[in-house]
C-alpha cells in the first residue's frame, strides 16, 4: 500500500465510523440523537490529556519519565478528531470529496516529512509547545484547516511517529472505537479496563504481537478478550 492510500484509508474509515456512530449528515453539526457536535472542543480537550503524558507539574512527580506510548495513542486520538473536523469543513463549504481532501493533504511539505522510515523524538518541552499550538489553532474564532493540518503533521514528526506507525495505531484505535460503540460505550455499559490494562493498551499489544492482523481479525481478537472479563 502506498503512502497516499494510507491517508485515504484513514479518512474513509473515519467517515464510516462517524456515519455509524453519529448518523448520516453528521457534518451538519448534530448527531442522530440531536446532540451537538464540536470537533474543535474534542481536539483541545484531547490535547490537554496529551500534555499529561509528560511530568509538567512542578509540584508533583517532577522526575517521572515521559509516557511516550500513551502520548502516541493520544496523538492518534487527536488525529481522529482532526480528520472529522476536516471532513465537516469540506462538506459544509463544498470543498470536494474525500479524494479532494486526500489530494490537499498530499501537497503539504509536513505530510511528506512523515513519509519516512525514521521516527524521532523531540525534547518534551518542544512537544508540549506543539500540542498547545494545536489547541490555539482550534480555539481561534476562525479555523484555518491548512494550518491545523500542518501543525498536526509537525506534532507527528516530533512524537516518535511516522506515517506507517500513525496508520497502524489509527487503524487499531478505529477498530477499538467501533468495538466500544458495539458494546455499550455510548450507553455507559462498556468496560474500559481489561484485567488491569486499559483497552487501548490491550489493542496495542494485540497489534504488536501480530502486525499481520487484518482490521477484521483485530476486532475478533478484541471480542475474544472482552468475553473473558
């Protein structure tokens, strides 16, 4: 699979997940249950959680190491919301189809910089600053989607991720989100901690133990573990 197909796959999966979870025409800003959708708020709240992957508190656990594994999962969570916001913008402003969004993304220099085998980590302070930049991007009254996408890809570059690892984690989390929705997440009946580990951790371990898993088989594996709880 070439790089641009990975972007197309992720955007298509997000469209499908949003359609299934929120109902058709969610891009208008409301779910099928008449609940307002605010992707900007989703992004800045998730970014706030991301900062907690680092020992930023000067009064507590000041020597604790950065939790890079959790940080990467949070980056992927933000990516879900960035894609959703982009899809909404393209629909509301008649900017074109998924193909048009994919083509636009392929033109970013910062996107091309993540199409590498390298995975680099920046200083923690630099990563936190970049996370806060994303928050600023979506807190401005007028959204500039190009700047948001550009800054997100910079965050990917400095977070020990590249396109391949972003893709693998995204697909895994997308399948987990589907699994959550099918097992009572929205109703509050879902069990999120599985035998001492959050479901995110379980999903990542399953993916790492067998990278050849298809999305369908990953879903089956999650179901097998969940039934043992």
